[in-house]
């Protein structure tokens, strides 16, 4: 696999970067990234991953485009209202970069289908909007030994971390051992979310994915990045491994995806 003349021109601003170059751009071209959710976070992440030349992007989402989505889900438009988000997203990403492959999966992930999906990709970005999916994706990536980049947002605050327990770093359950009781945390329909916050956090996810593929920069796999849009503040807090973690600890209680992932609390 080589870069074509057209690709060399398209990615010229990457190629002149010392830490990327032609070899790095080829790594991006060979890479396969799966986006769980084609909504607020998946939209900006998908746009920049497509523009960066990620060779294969997978979009997983079982929802259709709704008018209330358009305040933050910039991969969609008024013209695609009522269409499956993955199809709307595929059209948008293909228009940005027709030289890459976009795989659309119009479905919700569950314990039966997630491992076969995750296994086809190098890196997974979690942009889901509920704890059930977040824990399911974390557990599946752990068993498949795939790097997971997780972002979330609530009102005016966002959080971001990379999850690589197969490389000795903590998993999502080291931070949150189990989902909170249903109804404890209000969803975005009840609490609201700043639309541009999705852009900030989704772009940060894309940035971390590109760094992971290229093997450059500092990982945040042992940290949690917290962004406060009202105060315009970023801060990092340590995210140590939990020696009693039920998934990645020395004495795991979770050994497969047979848990009941049905109880959810939307974030």
C-alpha cells in the first residue's frame, strides 16, 4: 500500500510534519477506527478522522436523525432528517474524503454483536450516551485487547481518557466499577448540553486516536482530562489502576460478556 499522488497532495500538511511524514500517513491509511455512536461526539470525531485519512472508519448507531440532534451532531443536516444516522454520516464523510472506506452498521451494540465488530478494528471511540453501552464497550475492548478512547459530556463539562488495560493501564471500571442506579443521573433531554461542547470533546477523541495510531505524544491512559467550558479550564487528574477491579484486576469477577447490561442510566 502506497500513497497516490492525489493523497500526497491531500495530506501534504501532515506529511511535512516531522512526527508524521509519509510513513505516518501510511499508518493512518492502513488504520481502522470504529465509532460507537454517530451523534454529538461521533460527528466531530468522524469528520476529522475522515479528513486525516484514516483508511477505514466504522459507524455504529441504531438511531435516525432527529431535528433536536442538529444543535450538536454536525455530521447530519436538515436534509437527512429521518435517515439512519450511519447512512447520513457515511454520505458526509464520503463527501469529505471519497478515498477512504466507511462501514455503516445501523444497529445498537449488545453482548452478542459487539465482539465481532470490535475485532475488525484497531481503535474504538466511544461516543455513546448511556452507561450500559459504556460498560459493554469497555468490557468488549478489554477482552479483544483493543485501545478504547472514551469521551463524555454533561451540560457544560466534558471528560476524556484513553483505556488500554492490555498495555498495563487502568480500564473504565477502575474509575467507575459499575453503573449508577437507573434514574440517578439525568439525561441530556432533562439536563441539556452545550452544543459546541460535543465538538471540543469529539475532536479531542480524534486527536488521541491519531496519536495512538502514529505512536507519538503523551498518552492520557493513566489520567482523566476534564474540560469546563464555562470557566475555559482544562485539568488532568490521575486515574490509577484499581487493584480490586472486577475486570482487569488480579482476581477478576468479570470473565466474559454474560453480565446483564440491560439496566441503563443515560448520561
